[in-house]
């Protein structure tokens, strides 16, 4: 056990128990501990009533996102040593409704993901599950970066547009739409464009760029959205100038 | 019953931290650019009137306070331009005809373009001044 400690200031909210408060906990400091380790220490040894989500502890599942000293972060990747001497303030991700303590309601996010059809759509799909759709490394390279998303929602917490416009589809879902639109095996682009070109889609984004800054997987959702805008504008003018061409 | 707590950033988002504030300021630079465009259009308008009106307006533009304003507007315009150039690569498709385009190449092209246009304008102004 280490002899140094660090102070955690944790956001507490119990809906049946009045407004939110901050509660301080003194936890042991270890060089190789992340904020999630400290929260688990609190839960196991100090206060079992503290609620938070986590699962993989290795930056893969995307469930441990919280505000660490005001920055949207994966708590399993946020080392205590980077926030010393403390105190370290841990809050639920902003822009999401808080259910309890550090747990936010992700239903809105899940619905937005669903809107953009984040899966391969085939027009010629005749239910043959053994069909193979071959892809070259170059074709893979076009969308690979956008496919690294772990749905951690840090980008939604960093986005000021999400903070004002409830229905904005948002960075991760729009990046995912672009990921499938760029996939040579996919045929659902038109269906997705109808969603992402509407008012709550790409045009709501003002390229603040903070989503890409906080993304732990370097997805660059801001880039994906700007690319979609460029493509959208290009398609619009193409249709305007060649009205006889069929809408593809 | 459950009452989820609302923690949206809201309209004051840009006061939350330094990087939000910088983005806000970067967007606000367009107000200065707009002001300079209006001043320039007025200059053209005055040039079509008598010499006295034109000279009076030109003196106004050269007033020390106005010169400070032009310099601030110029600094903001440069900042806006450079930050725009730096983020441009992520806004463009990563491949053209199956080949990856290096970000440095896209940025370099833009700076080279800006330098070329600036040089041409300088030469043109110098040529007009000499004739
Ligand atoms: S784009 Fe990045 S920040 Fe946003 S949900 Fe995906 S992994 Fe998280
Ligand atoms: S616990 Fe899975 S990403 Fe942090």
C-alpha cells in the first residue's frame, strides 16, 4: 500500500434524494492507477453506494467515459499521475441526462446511432449468409479510421452543438454513417444521406473540432462530418447541373 | 420516480474553457473581416464621388485609431486563414483515385496558393502605382 493519497471529488446525484452534490474521498495514490481504479477503490472500501459504469478496463468497451477535471475522458485510460497533486474532480459526461451519480442516460445516443443504419446494407441481399464481398486494402483504408469508434460518447460530451440542439445526430453517429458510406461493400448510402442531410444532420455542425480532440481512438469525427458536407455539396451541384441524370 | 438531471452545455458553452473560447474568438474574427469589406466598399463608392469626399474618407481610414483597427483585423484574418488551412486536410477525402494524400501536401498547397495570390496582388498594385 502506498503512503501517499489523493483526493477525489466525485459528483453524486440520487434522484430520490435532492439535487446533486460533490463528495470527497481520500484514496491511495499509485503511479500506475487510473481514475477508474480509484473509483473502484471507493466502491469496494469506502462507499458501496457510488454508481458508475465500466467493463473492459482497457479502452475497448467505451462504457467508462466521465468528465475528469472537466475533460471528457475514458476513466480507465486517465492516469492519476497526470492529475496530481489533485484534488481530481470526477463528474458524469456533460450533455447527457444523469440517471444517478456518474451514470448517464444513453438512450438518445442509441437512437441516433440507429438512425444512420450503422451496418452493411445490400440491395441484392437475398438472405444468403455465405455470400462474400471482397475488399482490397486500399478500399479498406478509405474508411478504416472511422471504423475504430468504441461508442464511448466522449465526443458528444465535448460538442457544444449537442449541448444546444437536442436532435443533432452528433459526431460519432455521423462518423459511422460516413464509415459505411465509404465502404465499397455497402449499398445503403442513399438511405443514410436522407438522414444525415436533414436539418439535424451534418449541416448543424460548425466544425468546433473538440470531438476529434477528445476522441480516444483518433476517429476524427469532425473530419468525417466535413467530408460528408463536401460530398453533399458536390452532389447537390451535380444534380443541379445535370438534371437529366438519374439520382444515384 | 426517476428524475434524470439535465447537464447540457447550453448557450454559454464558450465560457467553459480556453479551447472553447479560442474557437468562439476564431468565429468572431469574421465580424472584423465583414467590417473591412464594408469599409472597402465605401471606399469604392466614395471614389465615384468628388475628390474632396474621397480624400476626407481616405484620411478617416488613415486615422491612427483606424490603423489600429486595420492591424487587428489583419491579425485576425491571418489567424482565421492559418487555422482554416491547418484543419483543411481532415475535411478532405483521405484518398484521391485510390492514393493517399499526405496532410502536409494539402497544407503546403494552400500556403503556396496564398503566397502566390499575395505576390500577384503586390505586383499588380506596384505596377498600377508606377503607371
Ligand atoms: S468517435 Fe471517438 S469519442 Fe466519439 S464515440 Fe467514437 S471513439 Fe468515442
Ligand atoms: S472500461 Fe472499457 S473503455 Fe474504459
